[in-house]
C-alpha cells in the first residue's frame, strides 16, 4: 500500500453505524505455534445486538505500537441493553516494533509483545 492509497481510503465517507466502544480488559496470549500471539479483549457493549470487532489500523511503515481499535457496529433493529463481549484477533503479523496499542472509546492500553 502506498501513501496515496491510504489518503484515498481516508477520503471516503465514514460509517454511521459503527463506533469505538469501551473495553475492560485487554491481554496478549501466546498461540500454540511458535511466535504467534492473540489479542483478547473483553468488556460490556452498550447494545446487546451490537457486533464487536478488533480492527487494526493501516500503516505504510511498521510503527512502534500497532494500534487496534475496539469497534462496535449496530445494524437493523437494536436492543439498547448492555451485554458482555469477548473478542480475539490473531496479531502474529500485526505487531509494532515494540507491541500493540488497544484503543477504545474511553481508554487506550499499550502492550509489549516479544
């Protein structure tokens, strides 16, 4: 990906159904295969019908901390009742030179990854 490609992506309109949401816990756990790692994030989502995902940001060069957003998307009829969530992401190829940074609506957490 070139810098011009990233600028073209950023120029597109933003979604109206997805938002950053808060998280309570974020940790990196090793996989069973050597040099593999998984990010596991949990918290409480504001809508029971909301789909929660971990979305890594796009970089042209490897950063010190690769930022990963905690995103909640709501579509269709929603139920505005809180519910717990647990999501995971294979970060084996999404690591910065030092680690990752999890970004939620109200907090950020840097985690060093070997």
